[in-house]
């Protein structure tokens, strides 16, 4: 994975800052009698380049040989430097503010996913949420048996392409045999950038041909140290290459998604276990015994010792444990149990305990 020669122009500046930078560039060009292009200064990177160029021009003028600039000229040049530093600070503030807003978008996206109750629903919605944090196309997949299994894709401008790509991937799931870059991401559990996609020999040719992308990011979904899925994203419609900042953003989103997926999987497991226990209990048929009361002569009240025994039976104690706790022999315990079964009209220990607990 190599880096591209050019980077995106990243954060767009507000109109006021852009206007002040252009004004400074024009004024400095007139004062220094040199050509300073102000055509590109509406984004952080281009604004920084312009301000750095103006700074260098002013410093060169201040360091000219011979007598140097006159006091008025020196004051003018110093004023330019002060304005440059002020605008550089505002440009940096814009960059930091954009980073803070990006973190908020990631947090909001993950927050909206907290309400899902199944892993399938989470994976189905995760691609759409990835497109709220700075991307316009996203793909979510699972990993199993060294195979890349496409699960869901979101393209707001072209939902048909999203469906077609998922269908194509499911029909012929790519193998993670080391031939494609996704194999490296799974093996190393690290996100990556992929450039020159249409000519890159280590991509899935069918999928990239359908997508027409030029670059993309792929980040791993991890659980207990193992990669269990992938998130792909790009910025196709602005026609720009993704960069290291994009990779950091998608990686943060994938880490949060991994935690949410682990939580949902645990809840699903508990729900399945509870459902299984409910079915098991419902299949146990125990006839309801007649109510035992002090005045019912058909069911003599248990003796105090028999009560001690059945309460320990209800707690799950075996005969040996009951004998030890009551300081009696196992034979005596068995005798008490026989009396208990007869008095409660129960055919076995389970029925006797059930009768006792109902009472």
C-alpha cells in the first residue's frame, strides 16, 4: 500500500477567513512587487501553502543587502508577518474544529447503533452510518473460513450498484489466501489504504471494476483479538483520493463498531440461552399436587427434620451433603426422603421439591 502523490485539500475554510487570506496575498504581492497567486486558498492545505509563501517573500525582502528597509518599510513588512501569523492561527483553529466535529459524528453514528438488538441488524445498518462520518460509499463484511463475505453496502446516490456489488460478492466470495490486500488487513489486524485501485494487482478485480473507485480504506472489525469482519469506505463522488486522516477516522469507527458488535453478540447469546431454558422448562410436565394444609388429614405435615431435609434437597444438596450438614447418616437421610415422598404423594425427588416450593 503506497501513498498517492497528492492529498485531498481537506478542511474547507469559511468565507471570511478565505477572503482575508486572499486580501493579504494581493496586498503582499503589490507591496513586494511580485506575483502571488491567490486562486487556491479556500481549504486548510492550500491556505497554509499560500501563507507560507507570503511569509518567505516578506522575509526575503526584510533581509535584502545594503542598507535594508527603511523604518516605515520595516513596519509595513512586520505588519504582514503579524497578519500571516494571525491567519495561520485561524486556519489551524478550523482544522482542529473539523477534527472535533468528526469525532462528534463518529460518536453520534455509534450511538445510533446502540439500539440494535441483533448482530445481523447491526451489520446491516453499519454501512449507512459509516457514510455519516465523511464517506459516500461503505461496505461491511464478515470473515469466516478464510473467506471475505460481503454483508451490506450503502451508496445513497446509487443503491442499485450497492445491491449488485453485494450480490456479486456473495455469488463468488473472495478468498483470503494472500493474493488480495484484504488478506493483509485480516492477518495483521491493521487498517490500510489502497491506491491506484484500477491498476493494483492485489485487489478483487470484479468488485473494483464494478465500483470504479480509485482508492479506498479497509479497517478490521475485531473481537477477542481476532478479525471477524471488515469495513470498506471511499469518497468516490468528490473524485478525491482518501488519505491518512480518512484512515484514522474509519479506524476509530471500526473500533467502536467492534465493541458494539461484541456487546450485541453477548446479548444474543444470553437471549438464545434464555429461550432454550424456557423451552426446556416448558417441556417438563409436573402434575400440580393438592394443596397441603395443617387441617388436611390426607397429607400429614412434615416433621421438622423432614422439613430440614427437603429444604436442603431444594437447595440442590445430595444425600451425602445433607447427612453431613444435619449430622445424620446417609441411611437416615434416605429414610426421611422416603417419608417425604409418601406424605407429599410424589414419585421422585424432583416432584417432591416442586410440591414443596409450590407450597
